[in-house]
C-alpha cells in the first residue's frame, strides 16, 4: 500500500510539472495578431462594423385591458348631474333614472340639440314619479338649465309655465320658472301680452312669493334661448343665453337668498310645460306652447364657463 501511495504522489507531481510546462509553451507559442495580419488588414477589421443581432423593429404593444363602452360613459358622466332630459326620442333621463312621462301627445321635432319636445299649449306636458319629485325636490342648491323656444299664449293666460314643482292643488306652494307673470288683483288675473320676461319664482305657505326675479327684458318668441337658474353658497342668479342677467329685477327677495327646491315645503308634483303661480297671478294650472330641449338639473351651482359648455 505504501508503495502504491508513493507512486501516485510522483505521478501527481509529474502531471503538475507537465501542466505548467504546457501553459508556458502555449503562451510562448501563441502568435500575435500583428504577426498574421498586415496593418491595413487590421485597420479594415477595426473599421468593419460589428453586425448587431437582428431585433424586430415592431414595438411591443402591451395588451390593453378590455374596457366596456358603458364603463367609459359612466366615468365621464358628471356625478353632479341629477337629471338630463335630452328629448331626442323620448322622455328618458340619460343621467339617472328620473324618467319623464309624456302626456297629451307632445311630439319630438327638430330642436336645438338633436330633437326637442314640442308642447301644443293645450294639454301637453311631462310628468314625473314621486321618487323623482322627492329627489329633485330635496336639492338645497343647484342648477336648472334648458333650451326653450316658445309661441306666446300671453294674450290668453297670465303666464307660460316651463318648470313647476310644488303642490298638485290647493294652497300656494311651488317653485316655478315661467314666461310672463302679469299680476292680477286676485280676481281678474288679467293677461298681459306685453310681459314676455322669464321669471324664477319661489312661493310657500300659501303666501305671495318670498323670492322672485325676472329677466328685466322680454325674451323674444319663436327663437331659441338658453336659460339657467343657479343657487349656491353665494346666493341665487340666472343666465340667459350664457350671460349672467346682472340687471335682473327682484320682485321679492334679493340675490343673497340661498333658497332652492328644498325651500318649498310640500312637493307633490314635478312637471315641465304645466304649472301655476300664486292665486294673485295664475290660480289655475296652465300649459306651455313651444319647444323644450336639453333640460338638465345639477346638485351644484354651475359656473359661467360650465353653463356656456352646456350650450355647445
Ligand atoms: Ca335634444
Ligand atoms: Ca295635445
């Protein structure tokens, strides 16, 4: 055994020596580049561009997540928009579910934005459910905006109602947007065909209006106009054709009043094109004649810029 181990040791030493020798030999015998190639050839090699690996030039497009069209609409819909009646084909609310019932055979006709709803001035109007009355009637601030184009009935009736929320009958208790507002004496309710101003009127507790302003100037019939009533922390105001009516005339109250729809105590009815005012002015329900289009209700006061955007 000892002899065998001895021999193995010698064998290992020999391998080591021969390895070193081989390495030295290889290093010594390696030819240099200069020995093989001429200077010109070396220069050529250095100037030859190294071909880069071919990489597809088409950019890598990550797969987009599947987005449903409905989701996009929901994201862009203004959360402050409580109701939006486009009146393009029906009385549906495109903002929420405050859908309108079209009564009396009102028809859809060429409007300001797509089609509009045309009221015949006889028995046409739009009615809403009590849920809608409650939801819209609860707003403590907000904006009501719409396009209108009317045919005057103001030689026959004291006003032409556009927007009404309040009691169905009985005591004076309502918020009303109307054209004309001729004040009778409580008995005659005489029409005044020359008063074609637009009015925003708040009445409660069976009394005369506690807040009411008008546009000071008449709004021309057979012509499209945009109107917006705005109530917020700064008080109340109105815009006609995108311009704030700074010279509006307060028949009752003032611009600082922050009354909106929840200031009317009893709300049994919300109607478009059908309404009445106080017993002094229009004790009976009357109708609107003409077009209404793109009626919107927001739960916040819109700015001048935002109102102008609606008109586009
Ligand atoms: Ca429309
Ligand atoms: Ca009718």
